[in-house]
């Protein structure tokens, strides 16, 4: 539990450290919650890196990096299709990639999960 808490705390202050901690997190490496934490930490780290180089409003994240995050997060959602955070984050990432079909599917799944 202390390792999980350390990763969550680091997420706000140092996303790269959160990634480092979470990637060495042994208890649940295939869980949807773990995959979600890694995804958020990777995006936060990339935003931090990119914002150091340019105006925050003009940041464009690397599509390949985002597609990699999406693949890992989608795989995690298969192992736990009831994780609402994962599904909602997938919808956001699909929107960023311009994949309206998968974004709509993720939003539909999220609405179904919320209705339960």
C-alpha cells in the first residue's frame, strides 16, 4: 500500500517518478487501476516535458506515445471491463487521436457502467 501511495503522491509533483515507482509495482501489474495510474503518469510526464519547451496551449503530444498508452489501457480494460476511470480515460485518449468510433464506444460503455 505504501508503494501505491508513493506513486499517487509523486503523480502531482513528479510524474516521471510516479511512472518509475508504478512500473516497479509488483502486487498488481496487470490490474486496470495500475494501468490507469501508469497511463495518467505517462501523459502527465509528457505534458510536463512539452510545456517546458513551448506554450501550454500549443502542446501537441506524440501520437505514437499516446497510441502506446491506449493499447496498454485497452488491454487492461479487457481484464477489468468494469473500471469506469479506465473507460473514461480511453474515451479522452481516443478523442485526442481522432478515433471517433472508439471514443463513442468508450463513452457508451462508460454510461452503461454509470447506470449500474
